[in-house]
C-alpha cells in the first residue's frame, strides 16, 4: 500500500467532521416513514437509515452509525445525493457516485462507502412492503 492511500481528501474530512442529515439523539425526534439497517460483514459496523417519503420521493432522511470516518463521510454524501430523488433514483446512486462526490476515498476504505446505500435500499424495501 502506498503512502497516499492513507490520505483522506479534504471533502471526506469535512463531511466526517460535519455530517449532513445525521440523526442526533432519540430517533423519535425525526418523523420517518420507514427505516433500514445493515451490518458491514467486513468490519462488523452497523448503519441505520430513516426515510420520509412523499409522492414516491425521498423528501427527508436521517442516519446513524457505528461506522468509521469513511462510512460517516460516505453516508453524509449519500444523504445529500438522495434527498429529493425518487425511490428508484435513490436506489441507482452507486458507490462510484459517492466516491466521485467526495473526491475518492482510499481504496481500502471503499467497502465503507456501501454501508449507507445498503441501509437506504433496506429502508426503501421496507417502505414499499408497508405500502402493499
Ligand atoms: S471500517 Fe467499518 S464501516 Fe468502515
């Protein structure tokens, strides 16, 4: 592994230190329609996502995690990318989209960037099952 692989881009650091749409405190403070939760099989960290949906569109969302700096920055970025999108558009946000938005995570932290999206996909699945 080369030395530069250990360097976080500025945007990653900024999102880690100021995470967007992070759920501070009790989840009852956020009016959500569905939640999703996943664990990362590589490190064992967890992510929980809360979505508010109107007319098939994510109008708001929150998340919390035990994940690392990369997971926090990636999910912060994802939350910005997903807000206002239809459910299908949100499902189509890729790990590469998040990576591009943040300016490239170190390669060995790429697995952390999928955690938020998997939790979001689980929340969307649960939302759609509730609506059946
Ligand atoms: S090391 Fe667990 S989410 Fe990054």
